[in-house]
């Protein structure tokens, strides 16, 4: 008698077929559809649906597209478990994180790295930053992706292109990073903020 398949004996194609089948089954169950009913509305045979759900066949894109349309979900939903075989997470407790200092043209400020993830096609980072009022101007940036800033303590003036925003405790700002941006003036003795940046990896 053959032993059941397990993840250690599967090749990449088999793992992909099983992941697609599992996603299809979950989506079908979530909509409370029987395999027979899904076959009727997708024009894919119930036998084929059974083989796909059990990871016994490599379905064509046209077949998967028909099933996705019948379930009213994006085609990519069927591939949700196929792109990565691992997942990372970061849990930073209060008062922890990697403390760093940035020096730019005479200006310096401290920041705490709270999170950094670099995945396929995406880079994400979060920092808690403290600016101290000083003679040297804070740096400005031009980059890619999206930047989010949330004021935690103090007041400061933030520039974005030709515009300026006064940020006070509780204020937030999100912006496209392609335009010149950055703090222009720290008004209170110190200003602390959370910044999150996400961009497509190039």
C-alpha cells in the first residue's frame, strides 16, 4: 500500500498543485458550494474539480480562470499559498528595537528600527524617530513607494514639494515618495514620530 504524500517527498510542481487545490476547496466551502454546483456554474466537470482539490492534476490556466470566475474571486486567490514556503514576522516589545543614529550634513537624529521586511517585489520598514531641534536642517529625501508619518510627541514642519504641513501630536501624513519630502523645522525641543515606508523592490 502506498504511503500518503507528505511535504518532504513532494517536488515543487506537486506542492503547487496541492496548494492550489487546498485554496480552491477553501474558497468553495466558504461560499457553501458543492463540487457539483461549482461544476455547473463554471463548466468544469465535478471530476476535474475533485482532482484539482486533491492535488492530483496540474490544471490549465483556462480551467483555473473558469473556476475563479464562477467563485467571483481573482485568479491569484487560487495561488495564495504557492508563492512562499515561509513567512517572517517581527514582534518588538515596548522600549525595544534596534537603536541607530543618522548623520547627514551636520544634522543627526536617533531612530529605532521597529520592523524591516524584504519580500518578493516588496520592501517594508517602520521606524520610531526622534528629532532634536538644532542648527543643521533635517535631511530631505526623494525615493520610491509610499511614506506614512504619524506624530507621537512635539511639533514639527514637514515639507512635501512646495507644500508644508504642521504636524502635532496625533497628526498623520501619507505621501508618494517620488516628490522631495522631509522635515524642514523642529518647532519644539524634540519631535518624535512613527514612519512607515513601503516600496516595490527594483
